[in-house]
């Protein structure tokens, strides 16, 4: 209550704008997720730079949410802004390639060790395209996903395991569900026997998974998981897609390059164009060739891949500049170091007050969960969810000028995030835990 009152008193201009916006947008926001903030209304942003943004209420915020990874490179990174602006002035969309296309593809190929790339407007689009290709090349229908995964608004991936093992739509799935029994198999993360049994049926076209789960807290792979997945895919002729949209936080070539993983295809998106819409997928030479030869040229129109503005010149200029000048290999050590500091600060406050929680770090990303030990799979992570507690901790931080990701207890470090930014969060978090465990 006290925190809500404090928020109300200090965010009057945001309130005014939100009431005005509510006349023409549900919940007063342009995209519904933006209504998921802990306060009674969302904070309206005036401008942002690096790891900070200023609200219309005149408050400076340390941004540990960074657009839920959309701004992992920091806000308005100069090199990307310059390249994007310059390309905008020279035209943005032609249905023809520009020189940045091959530069962007070559940069991604070098990072992920996959030679063949295509561009989209979002990671969701990239996942959808790859699922279609995988079905096309295998002639099979089913997609295997991990319980509690998120890969964008992809119908077949929006499923979970019921208590009796049935595959059912996830809560919040809008509209009549796709026939999940025909399209989708769900297995828990790190459950090798379940994955092997599902693939042994010979019905699964493709495994679509994150290398580490990031959408239900952070759940790290157990030793042997990735080798077992690759081996089972090889045995059964199943395509393996690793979605690195979030795990690009682990290093310049995501977990694929960091850990030597061997997918048939990877997906990236969110931050790769410096903050404007872009996604991409990369394929091995073999998978790209199978995908290409399995399509008659005239089928491409109905293949369900591609889009009018996909691969537009502005996004490609943004990707080229971001990868070569902002999110460089040299930028990662400091980002990862900041995340380690954040992890140590949060864990020490947890330990000091005896809260039964823990923190997990994955590269430049870290997250606390209301569990005494790291979760092994999505269900364990989900069972620790405590909405009210999370809202309190997030609102407490917001009232002290620190923004966390609304859907998780997650903090992300950009190349611009400083040790002082992290220390400010550590102090505020310690105060919040003390208020709960006094
Ligand atoms: N893949 C993963 C792992 C994600 O976490 C998300 C979004 O959170 C997506 C794909 C979809 O990204 P977008 O909403 O930018 O299409």
C-alpha cells in the first residue's frame, strides 16, 4: 500500500497520459504486455540513453529490463542510430537487397558457425518460418517443445503438459486452440528419456528449444542434455532448432558458440538491430540445401516464409552496425561482469536475511527465483512463482528508480550498464528483503 501510494504521488504525468491513452487503447497501452507493470498504471517514457531512461514524470531510471531484451545493446546506441538514420534517408524498403544484407549475414555466420541466413521482422517470424521448413523437409507434422517454453506467438508452441501428461493449451492462449494432439509434443527440460521416447515415435519433425530456459526464470541445461538432444535428433532424422533470442546474452554467438552446440538452425531477434524490429535465422549448409530443394520455386509464395518488410534495408543497416560496433565480442566481458556483480549482490542480501531464494546467472542476464535451489525444469520454476511478492519487489525497485522485467525477476546488463547502476539495485533490493524478513 505504502509503495503504491508513493508511486501514485510521483507519477502524475504518466497517470494523465495513461488516462488519455485509455480512450483508444485497451488498458491504455499500444501492446498488452505493457500493461503488466507493478504500479496502477505504466510509466511513460520520455527519452532513453544507454542503460537509463527518463520518464515523463521527470524521474531518471536505471533500466535493468531493457525492453525485455529488445534493448540489450543499450538505448539509442550511437553507431546503430547513425547507420539506421543514414539508411532511412536513402530509402528503407525495395524488395531488393542492399550491401548491408550480405554484411549482416556474414557477421551472423561468423558468430554462430552457420553459413546460411534469412531475415525477418521478429524472432516469432523466424521461428514460424523454420517450423515450416522443418515440416517440409521431413514430411512430418509434429513440433516438440519444452514445457514452459516461450518462442513468440507460435500456435504450436503455446502448449503445456497437463497433470495426466496430455498436451493442452497454455493459460492465456487466445482463440480456439490448434489441434495440439496432432501438432505438438511437450517434454520437460532436461528430461532425456522423455525426449528420446517422443522422438522414437518418428512423428516429430523438429525440436524447437532454447539452449537454456529463460522465460520461466532461468533454467540451465544439465550436463549431457544438449549432447543427448543432438544424438536423438540424429538417430531419428529430426531437425534441431535452437532459439537464441534471449541466450544471445551468453556471448557473441550465444550458447551455440560458447558451448559448442550443433543445431541445424538458430533463431535470433529482439536486440540485433540496435532497437528496431528485426529477426534472423541461420542454417547449416545441409539444412539450407534440403530446405531449398524441397521447395519448388513457385511454392515459395505459399510456403509461409518471408514477408514484405522482412530484410528491409533499415533493419539490415541496424544489424550490421550493432553487431560490428555495439554488441561486439569485446562488449561481452563487461556485461557478464556486471551480471556477476548483480548476482553476488542479490544473493548476499538473500543470505543475510535468510530468504529461501536463489539467483541464477546466464551471461549478461540474471534472475532471482523464490526457490532455495536452481530449478531443473519449467514446472519446478513455475511452482515457485509468487505474483504478489514479485509485484512488491518490482514496485519497491521502481519507486527507487530501478526497472526490472515485468514478467520475471530478471535483470539484463547492456554494454552501458555501470557498476554504480548495479550497486544501486543491490542497495534497494537489500532494503526490500529487510522489509519482508525483519
Ligand atoms: N523466442 C524467445 C526465446 C523469446 O523469449 C521471445 C520473446 O520473448 C521470442 C522468441 C519472440 O520474440 P518477439 O516477440 O520479438 O517476436
